[in-house]
C-alpha cells in the first residue's frame, strides 16, 4: 500500500476513497498476453499495475509498477482506456473507487522476475485461452484491448 494512502487511512478509516492506478497490457513476440497472479492461495489473474504515487503521471506509474512487479522494462505505446466506475472493498474493509489508466506496452528490456511478495506467478497466455480475471474492471480491460479500437472511457 502506498504511504500516502496509509496516512489517509489513518485519518478516515475504511471510508470510500478514490484510488488511482495504472497498468499495462504486454504481449510477447508470439502475441500472448502477460498476466500476474498476486496471491499465493488464489488462482485468479490480472494485469500488472499498481497505485499512483503523488506527483506521478499515469504512464510513469505504469512503467514503474510493471518494472517492480514483473522485472520488465516497458514503454507505453497507446492508451487502452480509463476505467472509473469500479468499486472494491478490501479484505481489511477499506472501500475504494478504483480509477485505472490502462496502457498497451512494449517490452524494451529486463527479464521476467517473480518476487513472491507482490507477484507469485507471471505467465503469458494466448488471447483466446486467458484464465478468469479477478475483477469486472480487468475483464472489461481485456475485452477492450482485444477489440483493437479505443481508447475507452468507462
């Protein structure tokens, strides 16, 4: 969790807040999509990304988070969409309206790395054989990315 969110939560508790994040759709040379499994005990997958830090631009967040969570160096190619009407209640009761900026990314360096802290598995999947995604927001991102048009504003 971001330090600024920790400070905010110490003041307002679990009340509903906006949480801005950014992530990336990455394809390998075979056109397969990179997905991340974030928890040890669960078989749900999602796109790598994370919470914006204060003063960061959305594309900077996506690049930083993908480096931290996957070990890959990436450059943004295009905006897939901005996703704003999604709500989540975390295990600790914190409530969020999740605002996500999703980018199509190109790998420019690095190597896939699983840290077993934020990331427990990384795998490239064929677009027509992706596993279930962990949230409605990620399922919509996948549909939008696969459509090849956009950007979308949801």
